[in-house]
């Protein structure tokens, strides 16, 4: 990442809730931070923000107060494990009245941090709301969580279809969750890729898989990430492998200058 001059924005997506998206985003962010990558986790879920809870952090102020103009970004930023920076999401259950105004304020403040971060990991709301999908599409890389359960499988496909056809996303990384082993994860990805290739032009990349492991759920009850609570678990080992794979990926910046927090490159320098 040292060759890059600006942070890369990685947005997590899933077709529906309950597939472990936030849990994976939290643990992957901690894994990257512990690899000495300057990482910020931004919880952009208004109403169902759980990232701070999963890290055992009491968020006195959050992105909702920032959206209302009652706090600046520095005052709501919290420190997590491994030097992770956390921007906690809102909890009132409603999106800010002016999403465009919120994004402009975020862009102005995040522009100042573009050279001080390697990754901005964004946890977005589950489902296919216009606000959530637009946030995902404006990132440098989409990480789509897929599981074998038929309804979640098809919901993930519906999300991919929307991102591809309506928002022009052409490159999406896939994480297979709650599988028996890496071979089963690869098989799930292949099946998902086969379905997608019949109708969509998006290029899918298999980033890795996370095994079915009760330690992930148990860590949530402890209010710690799995990497901290159960560092020797299969899930923790898988997350660390995915973090290494992501860090090795040469993620190109999204050209546009002001699309997502103003972190992408404005020209071809």
C-alpha cells in the first residue's frame, strides 16, 4: 500500500441482514490494522449500527451527530484494537435529512486524511436501498458476502445485479461465509460466479472464505472481535488470510475526485 498516495475505500455489501457482514467488516478492519495498515472503519448504517458494540466500545457520539452538524469527525472518531480508527454509525433509525450534504461534509473532512490512511472500510446497510447501494457503488472495491443458504444466495445476486446494471460496478470481490472449509467456499463462489456470468458483465474475484465457526457468534456476546476473543479459532485464521489477500490486491482508485469522501485520485497522477 505504500505505493499508493491515497486511501482505498472498501465497501461491504450483502443481499440481506444476518449473513455476518458487519462481523466480517469489523474483524477484517482489525486484521488490517494489526498488519500496520492505517485503517479506518466507518459504520454507515443508520439505525442498525453495530460495529462499536462488536468491539466493546461505548460510542458517546456518532455519525448521526456529525450528520446533524453537532460534531466534527475528529470528535466522534474512536480508537479500536491494533490502532484501528472507528467512526461509529447512528442508532436513531433514520437517514440524515440531506444525504448529499452529509457526503459533502464527509468529503471535506476526509480529504484532509487521504494521505494518512491506507484503507477506509465501510460497513453499509443490508439490502438494496438506493442510499446504501449508492454508497457501495462509489467505493474503490466492493466486498460482497455470499452464503450457501438459497435466499441469501439469491439476495446477494440481486444486489450484484443492481450494482452492475444500475451503478456500473465492474469489479467485485466475493467472500464466502459460513462454509465447511476453503474448498466448499471456492465451490460456492464458482456456483455464484456461474449464475452471475449468464446475465451480468461484472468481473468477480474470490477473496476467500470463512468457515462455519461458533466462535464468531460467541465473540459478539463477549463484545470483542473474534480476532481478540478467539485468536486461535478457524474463523480468525481465515480472516487473517483474507486480510493478506486484500492487501496484496492492487486496488485501483476510482477516478472522479469527489465521489466517495474525496479520497480517490482526481487525475491520473
